């Protein structure tokens, strides 16, 4: 499985890194490479937890296999951005991550919580992680839409790009949007299946290489 995943990642990286860099333009953030064995924290909700697939198929587990990073899966199904923010200080203290992969906000959108609160919480999570000495890879969540998952078309919520630009963070663009818009990659209307999580992990690895967070092995 390790060889298969790595071969697939190399293919995706070759196709996707140039597109990511072109999309970032002159504002491309600088980053320090995260070495194999380093502590990485994946903070999020059910999409990070891996709902809809076996634990070993969750995206943090697949990404760990691709990168050699020691990734803690801190995804909690149902978590909002406020709840993730509340959990963060203890997680930073316990794991001292070199990198935080932040994928949160979907439950805020589903529950129609105030967008201003979600924006503030996501930004505060990023700021606290940076203050603790961690790098942050911000992962965009699709904007809400009742029929989006059925139409084959989803797009990222704008707040993630705005926060990434303001804080000079690398941003994982269109990762969840592309996976969750494809019925073959979903276990239900809002969660991926094993194939979807694998596809997403490969796209995160591609972004990490393009951002300078990961050196190809």
C-alpha cells in the first residue's frame, strides 16, 4: 500500500504543484520544510476524523504514509470552529506540532452560525498556532449550498482565502470541494469515502510540496 500511495502522490504532485504556485502568484508564502518524523497536528471535524471510512483510511493516516510525518488526528465529528478553538491550547501543549493542518468550519456552515464568528475563530486558531511556534496549512471548506453535493460543483468559502492572505499562510484550495462534489468519492452527502480521503491526502501533499513544507522523498 505504501508504494501505491507514493506513486499516486508523485503523479498528482507533478500535475498539481505548478497550478498551485500559479494560483498563489506573488503572495506565495514562505515555509520551512517539515521533516519525516516531525509532529504534525490535524485539527478538524468529521472530515479530519475520517467519518465514512476505516480509521486507517482517514486523510491524516494516508498523509502520514505519504510524507513520513507523525500526524495526530485531532478531528472530532460535529465540532464547530469555536469547539476546535477551545481544544487547541491543550493540543498544542501536548503535541508541540511543527505544523498544524486546519480543516474546520463545515459544521458552522451547516448550522448557519454567524459567519463573522466562524471567521474570527478560524483566524484565532491560526494565530494561536503560529504564536506557539507551529506553521499552519489552512484547508478551505466548501461554501454551503443545499444542492451543491448533487450538482457536481462546489467551491471554497471565501473566508479561508482571505485569512490565508492576511496571515500569509499556505492554503489548500479546492481539496474538499473537488472530493465532495464527486459522488464516487463520497460515503454520504457531506463525507468522503476511503477513495475520497486518499485523493484529498494526495492533494494536501501536493500543496505542501508547492508551499515548501514538504520535500519529496
